[in-house]
């Protein structure tokens, strides 16, 4: 495989990893309203309220060791499948180096219920007949990434909601209320805990046995062994900030996400067909290794 071909294949994978990380990767309740001193009661309220909010603005940063560091911001709606648009900026790691070779420092991303679209810039368009968008169908991710990890990524794209982190902390059975803090001028309550995937199903039933089993399967497929989670919940029982530090088979992944403007209208347009090339078509045109 030539260096150029390897670079292109790597760039195509980085575009998916960045898209996944950008949305993934969503004031404190007063005593007697949000569960008082019981962190799990408060988190159950937050899980429900945040999930029901349907949409929000997202600002995130993520660091995946030497592989990638990014910044992302945009708007996402999860009421009926995933819809939204993000701008993802590559700030370091192999991703920034490889993208830079194609003249790309940031990518416009569009999420629709059936596929993710990445704008790969003018240089890419010049090489592919003016088509600047790559379409990644979620159903193709199993084949693209392979095995359980591909299935995990596919399902993650289809079910992204901010309350996933709240559900994970609930399932861990390890959550503490650490106090009240201001987040961007807003009063919040800070909750923290650690998820150990190996004994996730042995914890108490804050979410129920089936939900815990599903989370354990997803985390194992993604290569995650432990996750340290910090959540900041506002007076409306909505998640406004989260940080995660995940230990994986490939190193440590750190992320910080801010959520705001819950309930906003989000309209996402599919890129024109004439400006789009499908990922599978693109890979079929590259030499195999």
C-alpha cells in the first residue's frame, strides 16, 4: 500500500472517530425537589429530564492520546433518530497531521438518522469530481470497523443522547454529590463516580438488570475498562456539563462537553447527491493492502 493510499484510508477512519467523539461523544435540584441528598434519586430525575429535552447545543473537547485531539460545537436533536450539525476542529495528534496533508484543519459534520456526512474540503473535492462530502451509512460501520466495536459505534450514532452519561453513572452504583458549583454563571450540583466495567452487572439496580447488561456490552465492545465521570446538573434537572476519563485498550480518552439551549429547533439538510461520495464507493476505488 502506498503512503498516499494509507493516508487516505487513515483519514477516512479519523473522520468517523472525530464524529463519534464530537457528540459522544448531553443549579442543583433543591432539597425535596431533585431527590435531596440522595444522588441516585437526583440522577434519575436528570436522566429523564435530559432525555425528554429532545435537543441542545453542544460544545466539546476530546483528547485520545497521540491519536487525536479535537474541538467540536454545534446543535443536535435526538427526538427521532440523530439529527444535527457540528464543526469539528483537529487540534493535535495523528489526526491533525494526517488531515493537514489533505489541507483539512476542520470538518463540517452532519448527522442524519441513517448516516453521517463529513465535508472533506476543497482539495478532496478536486480529486473526486467536485464531491466534497463523504457519506458513512451507520449500517456499514460493522464492516468498516469490524466486529463488536463496529456494532458499538453504529448503535452509538443511532442512540446518542446527553443522558447516556447519566445512565452510566446510575448503573455504576458509585455516585457522590460533591457540592454546588457555578458552570458558566449557572448554579449546578456536581456528581461524580467511577464505572468499572468488570463489575458493572454486580451493582445495584438503579437502571435495572437489562439496561446494565446492555451498557456493559457496549463498553466492552469499545475497549473501555473504567470510566471516571463528573456531571453538573442545573435547577431544571438538566445536564449542563460532563467530563469523562476512560481507560481503554488503546490508552486514556478524556472529554469535556457543555450542553445548553435545550429544546432548540434543529434543521439538518442532507448534502446534495452530486456533492457526495459514499464511503464504500470511495474505499472500493483505493488499492487494498
